[in-house]
C-alpha cells in the first residue's frame, strides 16, 4: 500500500466519521435546566386542528406522587372543553390479591368522564399501561421476575398470558356497554423495552393474543396500540438495535391495531450535573421526518387511523418526576412548547393523506401541580390551544 493510498484511506475514514458525528452533534444541547419563565406562549400562533380531536391522558398515580388528590384533579381537568380522555385499567390496583376484582377507581373515572361528555379510550393493559413505572402485573401472577434480555413469549409464560388475556377480557366486558368508550388500547408501547430499567420485552405473538381477546370480547370498537417515535439519531439507533428481531412498537401497531398512536417527545434530558443537562433534540431531523411520513403513508394505504397518543406537554428531565422549580420552567418543556409541539403535529396532519385523528396532551397532572405553586402558564397554554385551534 502506497503512502498516497494510506492518506486517501485516512481521509475517507475521517469523512465517514464526520458524516456520522455531525448529525448527532446537531441534536445535542447542553443547557441550564431551569429557565426563566416568560409569557411568550401567550402570543404564539396556534395551528388550526381541522378534524383533529383534542384530549389528554389522566394518570392517577402521577397525581398522587405529586401530592395531589386524584379524583379532584380529574374533575378539574374534565371542566375544560376537550373531546377525548384516555384512562387506564391498572392491573395491580384492580386485582391486588388473587381472585379479587376492585374496579372502583376506574368506575369513578369513567362515570366522571361520561358525565362531562367526553369520549373515552381505555388502556386495558394488561402487562404495561401508561404512567410510571408502566408495569402493573400483580405480584401473585409473577412469582419470578421476567428474565432480562429475553422476549416474553406465550410458550414460555403461559400462566402470565392466560391471566393477562383473562384480565383484559374482564375489563372489556365490564365497560363495553358504555357508549362513551370509543376505543380500547392494548398494552403501552407494547413490544419496546421498559425504559432503561429492564431489557425484557413482550413478543408480538403475546400481544397478538391480547388483541384477539379484546376483539373477541368487543368486536365493535377499534383497538389502539401506541409507540414511541424516536426524534434523534442516537435514540433511533438504540431503539432499532434493541427491537431488531420483531420491530418496535410502532411497527407492531401498524400490523395489529386499527389505530396507531404516536408518542411524541421532541426534547428530553440524558444526564444532569451542576444545574446543567445534556439534551437530545432531533424533532426536525430528516430521519424522523422520513419515518413519520412512511408511517402516515402506510396507515393511509391500509385504512388505519393515526393519532398522537402522547404529545409532550411536561418536562422530561434526567429524573423520574418532572421538576417544578419556583419561578422557573424546565428546558425540556416550557409553556411555549405545549403549543409548539401541538403546532408541529398539526403540520404533519396537513401534509398527510391520513390526518391525525386526535391529539392527546401528556402532562395534565403537572399543569395542576404548577398551578398550585402559583404558575398557571402550562394550563393557560393548553386552554389557548383549545380556544384558538
């Protein structure tokens, strides 16, 4: 090999490395986490929503973790003029002991939503449902922890599958005569790993059996399945590698569900130290746009709806609970992002052959926490979308 060839090889390798590093670097932000609050949100334009219906998800456990009374929170939120609310059947709460069935909390939530004139999506689980820690199997159905790094498959976990399909069937049969219920959600980000805390994953076949059970119990309503849309290259690479054997939850939702739900979080923190955090923000990258366009195109071709099942409207920092500092907001989601994230998704809807059927804001309990602390900006930004879209 000549010196010229070596030089050329080094130059080529350098160019490749630069081509890989540059997109990642463009998506990384190092910023002070707590930011001064402004009223910039109050003058932002709000995109028209057309036929898209607006709503939110309600997480009673999140409300309780924030020191709020969950039933009172729900009543407060239901007074706002949105159309759709997503509620969850948390398996370990409804079946706290073998043979028990205690749906009183969910009964109250559905009653309240019906009386407020809302349409309801019920996440029946069973294994996963929205809201930290997203895993709600009662201990008596899982005497041994699920094995890390493995798929949870029907053949290896027949008892868990039988209990899960029995639970979703019981929930659907209890509420299927409620006209306000418009869809059933099966699992939550069904086949993705459970964050960074666990590496086991539900297999597509396991989830298919649950979907079949829901449809057998109620053939009249559509099934929603949701998935996380990676908005940065590092997250996309990690997600692709960890789910390479069967595809991620969005891919499985496109195969199994009637409604494909997109969970959209444009900006989130990785690590934090000394008041600063490292953030990923790739919401406008070409990769994310391509994936999203393919998803919409396939939905249109197969007659499926697409909805934004979670539109980020609370901070995602490098801690479990979103911080709520006095007289400051968090960089990952300021009040203006409540509107900005909505606007971006409405732009998707306008350019797609299959528009967004609904947009559900994520973080309503946080808005109430902020209001209790004297900052109503998040709630008012949400209200502005309702009034101006």
